[in-house]
C-alpha cells in the first residue's frame, strides 16, 4: 500500500467508526513547556484532561511529530527525527474494549497483517497503579495467545505526560514479529519477544488507556480516555515488506536523488545517506512551521539539523546548491498531504541557503578558535565549549568531534549548565521586550483612542503580511507610540516595494470595509483550538482575550482596540528594514483623512 493511500484509508476507517478527522497540528506546540510536537495527543490535551468540553467525542488524525532524543540513532533501520503518527482518540467515550477491537480489526482485517506475528505488551503494575489484567483478557478475546502477551513496567508500558504534569496512563503496545531475517543481531533467547534488542520485533501501535493525571502523584481523571498512535513509517515498511522506512516510498526518492547528485551508491554509505534524507525532510517541516535557525530552543534544533546535514553532505562531496532538488523531492512527496510544505518552498530554500552561508563563515573562524582553547588534562571546560557554540554556532556534537580529533573531550555537565543559564537570561529579556501596548501611559481619552487605533492597525498589518508573504510570518515584537506603530516579524528577505504596496492596500481595504472588532474571553487552550494566533506563549494567563476582525484577523491579545476599523484613517508604511537575522521591521502611521 502506498503511503498516501494508507493515510487516507486509516482516516476513512476511523471516520466510519464515528471519529472526527482533525488536521495535524503544527510542530510548534501550544504548550510552551514542550519544545516540539512529539505525539498526536498533544493538540488534544485540554480535551483529555477534561478542562475543555470537546466539540466531538472521538477524533483521529495523521500528525507531524518530531523527536530529537534519538538523534544519534538516526541512520539505523527505525529511527527518524521527523515522523508521522496515525492516531485515534476517545474523550470520555469508548475505552479499552473498543480501542483494542478497532486496532485489531484495522491491522488484521484491513491491513491483512498475519495475526500469528502479532505480540502484545501490557503494564505489569506497581505500587501506584494496578496491573492491567483487563487488557490481557481483552486481547485474549481477540484470539491472542496468552504466551504472546508480555508484561512490562512503567518505563515501557506507561505513557505520558508529555509535559511535567498532565494526562497519562498505562499502555498496551502492538508489536510485529518480522522474523529472524530482519533481526539486526543474533539472538538465541528462548521466547525472545518485544523489547529484545535483536530488533526482530517492531512496535507499530501504542494504545494508551489514559485515565490518570500526573501532578506530583497520580490522580484518576474525571473521564477515561483513549489515545493511540501508530508509527506510520514503521507500518509502511511492514506493509511494503521492507526492513526500514528508508527503503520505502517515504524516503527512498530522497535517497535516489542523493545518489544521482553525488554519483555514489546508497549501499556503500547507508548511514550517511539516511541521515541526509532524514535531516533534509525534517528541516523542511520545521521551517514550514515557522521555525528559524538560532542558538535557542527549537531554533537551535533546526540549526543543528541543517548544520549536521551540511557536514554529512561533505562526506559525499556534495557542495553548491545540491539541496535544491532534494527540497523539490520533499515537496513532491509531502506537499499534497501538508500544503505548508508546498506553500513554504521558497522560504525553506532561503532559510537553508542563509544558514549554509553563515555556517561556512563560522566554520572557518571557529576552527581557528578551537586551537586557542586551554584544556586541563585533556578536558575542555563547559564555558569554553559554550563560547565556541554560542559565538560560532557549532553544534555541540561537532565541537566534540573536532576535539576528539585532537584527543580532547568536553566537560558536558558544565556545558549543559552554561546553556541553561543562558536560556533563562534570554527568556527574561524576551518577556521585557514584548511588553503591552502602553495604554497606561496615555494622558487623555484622545491619546488612548489613538493608541487603540494603532494597535488595531497592527493586527491588520500582521494579517495582511501573512496573506501577502505567507504563513511563516509571525510577530517577533511590537511597539506603539503616539506617532507610529512598529512591528517586527519573521521573514528572510527584504519586503519588496510591490509587496509593501499590496500589504498597504489590503490594510486600507479592511479599514474601508468598516469591520467591527470583536472581543471574546476564553481559556487559552480554547483560544488556540479556535485558531487564534498567539506568539509569546509563556506570558499568557489561563483566560485570554481574543480580538477578531471578521475572518481576516484573529489574535490573542490584551487589547485595547478600536471598536471598528472604519475610524482608523489611512494606513501608510513609512519604513521597512532588517531587525536581526530573519526578522524584518515595519514602521507605519495612520494619517487622518
Ligand atoms: N501518545 C502515545 C504515543 O505517542 C499514543 O499516541 O505513543
């Protein structure tokens, strides 16, 4: 079965069983305590925790996910940074029995997997949470033999929460026996099964019986939920009878293109080819969701991914614009399922090009600087390594590799501490930078009204920029005084005169339409689910205001705003300039007409 077909067949299957098809959420999660979306359930946390009444009781999705915990393993048969998850959810509706029945039906009756090869794992219980005897019975009811059901502890069979607190529960995993010929190492263990490191068994589906909330200890939730996730890449590999997703239609086209570009054979350097294919795909997805390379948080993850693939490309003697046709291949493979990849293509190319140039310059300087380090007993201090990392943007593993060549190592604990210190300082700075609109400084009603008008104009400008330049545009900062508004936003290129004119016209069009500015109060999670834009996630209280200017603009914002757009005057952009790497700044005024 082809990947596109499998995605839609899964969604159809679940839709026929009463699930609402929900689009994948962004790789940038709403929960600010989590860097990237690592599982399909993240967008549903408010429903799973019972904090928000869901608009539907059952949902299913194909979700973009990203995990960096295993980045060193990428290149083997089963690890990827970016991957997709197929999932189905019940929010206080069906529970174990139906979830197990549906999973079985999909895999055995629909995908025609051999049921003799299915192995199951369940939670064996501990002092807080009892063993899952019920799941064992339910699997037996489907025809799974007792000896094919394995019990494991918390580490393997308890899922979540994704943040420090939140919904979680015991889980039951479905594994598939790919046979001895697929094992990566010899194994003579009698009754070898899931979790044996011979690699013969592949986990394909995780069913989480989400009935707990973790907040210190474990409390029972008001409702019993189901959260499931199929590793899409793994299921595709099994259905296409390949030992790895790298050899399926999901990644092979990228590997073929790399062979063509480099003139070298995949079989001769599998790991390098696989890392390149994985990282190019994941960089495209990160950039398409608005992330830019930086030395902080998710920006750093992207920087690390791009710089890693540039280094691996050199091993295949790939230089110049070799990645252009690979980006094109990613667009061909994924553009239909994820339109942001197709629409973001030009932006993806620019971001990668700029990062490559920057890396080239930093590399030359940084390598010189490495020679000046003063290691003690062969160990470079964390602060010295952090200096190289921060000043020259060398990913930490690259510093380690370069030092290894010189028989040196880094004190990595010290490095972590330095890095943490730096992040705390930057966060505090960002919060200060993105303060409110400053209405409290207004001396009289007229001044207050002017500030509110400029604030509304800022929302119109933001929406217009996204419409003209693309969805990668996001607010990076905003400042208003009585004369003008200033707006910083993510965008790589200088905005052309023609684009500026389009933006200006669009804003003035919305002013002419005299649209009323609507304010609603809702919980932060609800606001996000309703599609409102939010930018400084750390700062929002649980209850937020949403300001909408019909369907054109919808943002979480403290306000205040004009009551309608008609009295704003004439919007005019007076300046467009750079405001840091990948950030542009616009200053604009409202002229009285
Ligand atoms: N949340 C679970 C997982 O990611 C099931 O979807 O494995």
